[in-house]
């Protein structure tokens, strides 16, 4: 087993130290650099950030849907606060290169599937079958986004 498989923290510290030496112009034994796993880890960083943004989008959409489906619920102020927090986190984590990879229609469908059948012993009011808010609206500064 490699150090990567047995102690990823130690592996990452060792690989980072080697890469710093290379960046400083030092010659090292290239065989010490674990290129396949370094490449995989770099790609994973980007994928994880994209998944985090997608997760925040689903949570935002779900809370918007809950507030629309159960507008009289005592939980609405809490959902609205969570929407503001999720949107703030989205603005911090979103980067332009994610735009082409985000399928808002699919994320909306996921939020619809996550919608509970009942809240406060009440069924939901009708909600749109398709996403009526844009990615730009979700990323914008105004604290409240309503589905049209």
C-alpha cells in the first residue's frame, strides 16, 4: 500500500513539500512526486467545490419551495433566514466557471423531490413544476427571492 492509501495527511504534506521545492527551482527526484494522485486530488478539489455550490442551490430552492407551499407555517421565518444564509454562502463559493456546469432545472427537480408531503399536518399548496428563478437571481444581493 502507498502512503496515499495509508496516511493521506502525511502523503499530502510530503507531496506539498516536494512541490514547493520544485517551485523554488530545486531539482528533486521526480519519482518521489506521486503525479497520478496529485492530479486526481487537484481535480477533486474543483469537483467538491462545484458539488458544494450545487448542494447550496438545492437547499435554497427547497426552502423557497417550502415557504411557498406552506406560507402560513410558523417555520416560514426560519426558512427565510436559511435562504438568506444559503444565498450568502453561494455568493462566497460560486465562481464563474461553474455556471456552464450547473443544471438549475435538475437541481430544482431534486428540490421538488425533497419537498415533504406534509408540514404542520398540512399538504403543500401547489408549486411550479419548473424552476422560475434564475441562477443570477439566486446569486444576487437582495435577501429574498420569490418564485413567480
